[in-house]
C-alpha cells in the first residue's frame, strides 16, 4: 500500500511540474516602452503650472520576435495619436502644454503582431496659483454721488475710492465705471482704466485724464458662463481665458451674466462676472471678481 501511495504522489508531482512548465512556456513576452530621461523630458509623475511645456520622448521595442504594429498616445482616455507601424522599434518625441485640469493622465501603448500589448502612463498634477475672490464689488457711474466709482485690486483686496480719493491713489487704480450714451458714443455702462484715455466723462481737477500715473487694464470678453466663473478655484482657467489677440482697454455695453478676463498693470490676471447693471449716468454696476494673488 505504501508503495502504491508513493507512486501516486510521484505521478501527481510530475503532473504539477509539467503544468507549471507549460504555463511558463505559454506566458507571452511583451514589448516594452521606455521614456527618455534626457534633460527637460518627463519620465515619471510630475507637477506643472498652467501652460508649462510637457516634453516626452518615447521608445517602444519589440519582444525579440514579433514586430510592433501599433502605437497610441491617450490623454485622459482620449486617443490623440493612433499610428499603424511595422517595425522592431518605434521612437516618438512630442510636447504639449499643461491644461487646466487638476490632473491629466498621459498613457502610451504599443501592440505587436502577436497581439501582445504593453502600456505605461504618467500623471501630471496641476500646480496652479491661488486667487482672491470678491463676491460683490459695486461701483457708481460718473454722476452717482453715493457709491464710489473707482476700484483697486492692490494687495489682494478690492478697495473702492471716490473720484477725489482716487486722484491721491493713482498708482493703485485698476478700473472705474461710467455710463456713456452720447452722439457717436453708445457704450452704455462701461469699465475702463486711467490708461484707457477716456475723456469728456468726468471733468474737473480729479478727472483720470489729469493723472500722472495711468494704469492700463485690458479686458477680454470670454465665453465662460456665470456657473463656470463660480466654479473657478485657481488661476488656471483665469489664464486660459485671456486672449491677447482680442484684448481691449475698456469693456462696454455690460450686461448681467457676462464674464470678462482682465490683465492689470501689475501683470496679474483676473475674471469679472457682471452681476447687475442699474440706471444710467447715476447708476451702478455690480460684479464679482477673482484675481490672481
């Protein structure tokens, strides 16, 4: 009986060893992907500011037997490159700019003629700037005697000045409000800055045209919705909204719900959401603001 038991055990062990050997022999040898570690190239997960250059150098190699037939690059699951190839090695260099997403995942995939696939991925986390948020800034037009019409965003605050006060803080004034509906000029409720060279609106000694320091603020009307403005939590979407080819020194015909991107004399960027427009020359303009710190 012991002899029979020993024989059975030996047979079972032999079968196990044979099965294991077959499994090892059947495991496919995959192609490989390597990312360039040259200076300036991304080789692993990294942080980047909005619009930073992301440079990748990829080399895909076959398994020694089966040629490579396909190479893909995906960004957040969406294919941005899908190439058919037939070679033992494939190299590809490219660059992109960091988008406004908090995280973006780059995935590199190669497949050989035997159907073996290998993939590698890199996650880029946004290193975005902080913003100062102001839920309500209300300015008065030129004939409003109760609501200040001049504003400064210096020192991460929203400071309002009357026309005479503003004259003594010229270097800080980023914008002012006025209403214009005269012959040849139908701008209605408008935002501008001292450097916009607006004339014929205020008059008197404190008129911005008399400033010796005239800050310029540029305005870009954006396609952002009020809800998209509300969702902004860092400066990535602020920077993305500024179009240097469509910037103006004033924002006119202002209407509730519109969103403007601004560039201040200080070099900081921001977003303004028009909340409410009331009245005419003695009226008011209310907006929310998000400005780079």
